[in-house]
């Protein structure tokens, strides 16, 4: 992984430097301008702590880079191991500094090579990692990089449901201090998918209760990706995040899935 010198060189050159053992392309300008600029403006206006949740299928390398050493901004990303190739779980903020743990990455396996992450994987990440960290961080403002290119119908094969995006939005509205929530539309290339997901999120923002999210157990590779992220964050966020608690949750979810598909018991006929 690239160290602080790599990040400084990346800023000076404006070009890619290895942040995660792979070359990092220039950050997408629209992503920097929309959410990172909003976070920076909020901090300049006196907002003490800003949290960013990025659920676009691509890692927000520009946003991560801008706030990597800022202890007042929490950046959390759920993304696949595709372009731009950054966002490994170990990229958790500078070691031995106040900003450790302020960068949270859950990198799902490349969906073109392995089974794609499911609604259950995302819900598990929310329950055992992201929400506990956000509650402990206690943001005064929450921003969402709302890319819908991981939705069903998109070409990236993750096939997440509009109900999942509604569920994630609703969980953010229920943070203890009820901080203001801003959702910024980003990626998405399949019009019907983007429309359905936008509508689901907007209904929650307008005060409607999200429909219950059908149970979907985490995938085996999704579990591995999530546990890697938990291990990377456990020291910074103990006791709110722990590998033991995550494993108990995942075991319970597997049990729920097994009971849901168990065949009915055959009744013995009395003679």
C-alpha cells in the first residue's frame, strides 16, 4: 500500500500513484465536486463532524484521498473490486493518528469473476460495521454518494434491489442525533433501475416507511470481504465493532437462511 509520501505525490502530480498496490487514476470530477465539496463546505461553515456513505459500485478514490487524514470527516464506502482498483479494507486512515478509522472500506469481490454481493451482504455491512461506527462517530451531517450502478438491471452484475437502498436510507434517518441527511445522485446507467431506486429512496426521505427488506443471507465471499473490513476497523472502533460480534451475526443470518429453505417435516401416518 502507498504511504503518506505516495499520497502527497499523488496530490502534487494530479496523477495516479499506488495507494493499494495498483495505479490510481485521477478521481472522477463529478464525485469530488458533488459530495466531497459539500463536506468541505460544511466543515468550513463550522459543522464539527461530517459522515459520507458511498454506495456507488465504484470506489470514490478522490473523496477518500481528500479526507484521508481528516479526523472530522468519516468516509465509508461499499464498492466492488473493479475500476479504479482502490478501496481495500486496509485503507483505514493514517496509522497512529486521530484520523485512524475515519476511512472505512468494504470491497466486495469482482462480480465479473465471482458471485456478486447481495442485498444480504450490504445489510450485514450496515448492521455490524457502518451503523455502529456512525453511531460512535456521531456526525452532525450525513452525506450519501448515491450511485445506483450496483442495482439490478445495471451491467455490473450486483443486482441490488430498490428495497435495499430504501432500507439503507431509512437506517441513516434513524441515527441517534437525527443529523441532517443529504443524498446526492451519482452513478447509474440503466434508466429504469435508476428511476426505481431513486423513487424508493425519495419515499423514505419524504417520510414514508420503507417496506421490510426480504431476508437474503450474506454470500460466502461477501462474508470474507466484510470480516476483512471489520478486522481493519476493530482497534479504532472498539467496543462498537468486533470480529467476534460480526461472526455471531453472520452465523445467525446463515441459520435464518437455512430455516427458510428447510423442507417441511413429513408426518408419520398412524396405524
